[in-house]
C-alpha cells in the first residue's frame, strides 16, 4: 500500500515540478489525483476531505501561483500537511519520551503477536533516529528461548540487552534492568513481556506488578484477538466482555491505554467492538471472512511465465509419478511456478492457471519450481506468455478463496504461502512482469 501511494504521489509531484507556471486549474487537477491516491490507499474519507481542503486553500494562494517555482511550493505544502496529518498538531513524528530517564516502554500482548520483533524495531528507531541509548530486557520466562531471541535481535541491531539470569522472575528482571539503566546512563528501557494464548488474570496481574516495579512504565495499549468472530457471535460477545473486565483491572496502571480487539471478521461483523484501533488482515487483501462491502476486491495477483510448449503424444505421461497421461495428443505448457513459490502441491491434476484469457488445467504433479498446464484448446500460447496463478485478467478470475477451497484450506494460507523470492510490484501485475 505505502509503495503504491509513494509511486502515485511521486508521479503527481514530478508533473507539478516540470510545469513552469501553475494555474488554479492545474492545482485542482493535482488535488483530485492526490485525493484518489489517498482513497485507494484506504485513508478514511473524512481525513482525505480535510487534508485536500487544507492543501488546496494554501496551494491556490497568490504567493504560490506567482512564485518562481510554484510546482515545488505545492509539493512542499502537500508534504508539510502529510507530516501534520500523521503526527498531529504540533507533532514531531518522534516517540514521546518526556519523562526523567530511564523511560520504560513495556510491550504486552498475546503469544505470537510480534512483541519481540516490535521491541527490536522500536529500539532501532530510538537509537538511529532519536539518538537514544536503549537497553532491552526480556521478561518472557515462559517461552523457551524467548530471552535468547531478544538477545540475538539486539546483536543484529547493535542495541544492548540485559544479561540473562536463569530462574529470575519478571519483576526482578524489571528492577535489575532499571537499575542497570540508571547506573549506565540509558535513556530508554524496552521491556518485552511474556505472551499468553488468551487474556487472563495472571497476565493482567503480572503486567500490573511489572508496572509497579518500574514506576515510570507506560502501558500504551491493551488488546486481544477473537477466536470465532465470523461464525459464533455469542461467544465473541462473551470474549469481549471478558476483555473489558481485564481492561478495567488494568485501568489503575493504564488509564490512557489504547484498546483494540478486531481483526477482519470483527471489523465487518461487530462494529461496536472497534474501540481505538482495528487490525485489517485478510479483508485488506480483498477476501472478507464475512460479507463485506462491494468495494473490497483482491489486492494481489501472482503471475509467472510459460517456459516452453510441447506436444505430448497420446499415452505419454507428464510429471513425477506419471500421474497424468494424455488421452489424445495434447499441447502442454511448462509454467515457471511450483510449490517452492507457493503453488500448492495439492493442486496437482486439479487446479488451473490463467493463460491468454482461458482457464488451463494443471496436469501432473506440481514440482518445486514448475508445473505442466494443458493449453491444447488455447490458440497461440508460446514461451514467454504470462500465466496467472491468482488474480483477475482477460475476463477470468482465480482467487485465493477458490484455491483454498480446492486444497482444503483458507485463502489466508494461500496468500501467506507466496514465496518471498517472488518480486513484488505495485500496480497492474501483467505490466510489471519482467
């Protein structure tokens, strides 16, 4: 999303800079393009309206229109307002550390929510952008190797971590970390707490105890994740009530904590549970887990190339295990995608790729880096043609939901299974193919 928005704004700015003079119509056209770019990046409509109105008011002023470099001045106005919109009035875009050092930052959440890597990212930002001396300490004595994981991340980013002491409890670790930070002149102490599989009293009491030990620690957010928001509204309501009870227990030590509970299903099915923040997951990719607005559409397309096309004679086989044999002479294309790139092996002899506007059957076993496709009924297929695994093109659609249905899984798994080695391109995927 951010790459696409950057590209769109960059193109608009380049056109503005190239113009020697600007009229109000020129500025108006640029504002319309910026509006569309922001909306396509899922910026809320009220935010876009206010942003465009504020920029337009300054950009069509006489000082801008008659300046020597009007395009550059409009670009600066847009940039300044983007910064103001993201950082708030008077904001600097930096993390507020307005407290006597060492300032404690505690990360709290469920198991697997990414607290440890987030701790390292925040620490790196504080070190590189804000020139702060940061100490990281793991309070996770529950998960095997959790403390060592934080130590390794610290080495990678050049941020010191508190030495591990076997058997030490979270509150004692907190006190030791703050003591070291005070003695050695650290500005910030990052405390990575243990995750749980659900919100429970033990977790809340541990957070409160650590907060009390730290005195200056800020609990910035409290969140949970619903087990079945798409299918079981009654249980989701019970979960939400339990979460609110836990929040009330934490309020004495976290009076201003932001609350968030809702993934894609709850965003669409339970608007009353949105609270301060939401976490769009699969819906962000255009596959809502419950009925959603028609404007949601798949955001990812996956393409490969046809490497060769050959005639396979009647009775000959294709692929490992010889699981497919030609009933008649057939034209078989070899496509450069396999289970190593994210094409499920379970699609062997049952899935399709889209080639030249036709759904072409996968034949034989899906290999690591290639797959056979029957193109006998499609005219003109040659090496170099694009083959679509997921997406919409030339009147056909092959969605991650369809692939998931064929392979007995969710579209989430199909999308997450796309190899990191496949280049990512913003915009229309066919045009982006190398």
